[in-house]
C-alpha cells in the first residue's frame, strides 16, 4: 500500500464542530501531532 502524506491541519475556532472533526480524524488514524486548533482566549471573550 502506498504511504499517505499527512499534511498539517489547522482549525480556527475549536468549537463542537471542530472537536467532532478532529475526533474523527484521530480515530481514523490521522496523526494528532499534525492537527492544531485555536480558540479565542477568555480575555477576548470578555470584551
């Protein structure tokens, strides 16, 4: 079987949708170290 290239994936906004997609990727064998998610800090939310 050919080796699949695992690109880096970034999610802007780590809400429920991103969490579900990330969980599915990791469960299917995608390397977790290639996934990044960001969320607004509490300081920004208070503005």
